[in-house]
C-alpha cells in the first residue's frame, strides 16, 4: 500500500474499522462522482473541470494528495474529475464525515486549501496577457506539486498543451508557442520524460 495512504487511515483512527480499500484509476481515466460521498487523494493528481454550454472544457483546479473532492462540493451540473496521473483514492460517505469530528475537521482544512487554489486560478484568469496567465499558472503549479531537482523545480505531473490551454482559456497552439518561447529564454526546460522543469529564480511569487 502506498505510504501516502497511511494519512487517510490515521484520520479515522478513532473508529474501529478495517483498513480502507484503495481505488486505483489510471492516467486519463474519468473518476465517478456520487453525491452521497467524497474521494480523498492518497497518491497522484486529479484534474477537476466543467463544461460551457458550447462544449468547451474549463479547468476548476486539481486535487493533490490529501485533498478531498466530489460532486458534494459543487453546484455545477457538468462537473467531472479525471486522473492526471495514476491515482489511488479513498472513499468517505457523508454519514461517516458527519459522525467523525476529526474527519470533518480534516475535510474542512482541505476544503480551505482548495478554496485558496480556486481564488488563485480566478486571479490568474483576470490577467489580460496570455503569456502572463501561463507564467502565473506554472508558478501556482510549482507551489502545489513542484518537486525539487538540483536547483530547479519539476512539476510533478506531465501536462499536455491542451491541459494548459484549458486551464487559462486559450488555444493549444498558443501554449505550444509560449512554452517554446520560455524554453528559448531559459526559464523552463523539459526532462527526458517531458515533465516541465521551472528554472531557479524564474518563478518565485504569485503576482510578481
């Protein structure tokens, strides 16, 4: 069992239950959402999104390890979650959450984390220049799931150009052009597996 899942089991240590089953979803799989409960990420990254009436996908953010997500948190009718990487999840029913003060407090803490992420994405979407929106998005991702590599930072999930385009309401062609520009400027690089590397000191603080 992945080490990350131990924190999930510890949440409910007050209750005499067996170890929870880990649900596995491969990268690219759609994760079912049921209103009577929520998922918690044990390992991996989950993309959260909705759709305009035109069919255009809009990113709502992502759920990193320890984060809860589910239809229960949203009023949007067209709400979906997709595994951005291979993920392991644990399921909690609403009745369990209501019965466990410790679990309810943990859900609240992680909901605040998601709310801050959503506010940051809203602020990014308000930037007029697409280039600045992309810079700010990469910085937010660095803060959310960046991994130190030497003096740089590797984004811990491999994103397609279409993923990035959906996140900041632009086109895949524009993202490709801007990433090539950033690479030529020496502020990003790609490792052998095509993960984005943010170069040291190029991405420091939001709104810089």
